[in-house]
């Protein structure tokens, strides 16, 4: 079970175990999983990284 790093909701997966959303790396190389709804609200990767908890 993976959770969105912005809103904390569970990130849904397809039957092939791919996430419905995106994975973004920060400057340190750490991966952050973002759900589809947060991805649609925040358009650029800079906005997404500002809102990561």
C-alpha cells in the first residue's frame, strides 16, 4: 500500500501493479509518489515538490 506524499490518500494501482499518478524525484534523488488528483491540481513538478510533506 502506497500513499500520496501530498494528501496522504492511498495511490490506486492498475491490475499490472502500476500506479495511477506519477513518481517525482527531488534534488536529493528521493522518489515521491503522487496520486492522480494531486497531479491534476498541481501542473508543474516544481509546484508538486513545494507541496510534498
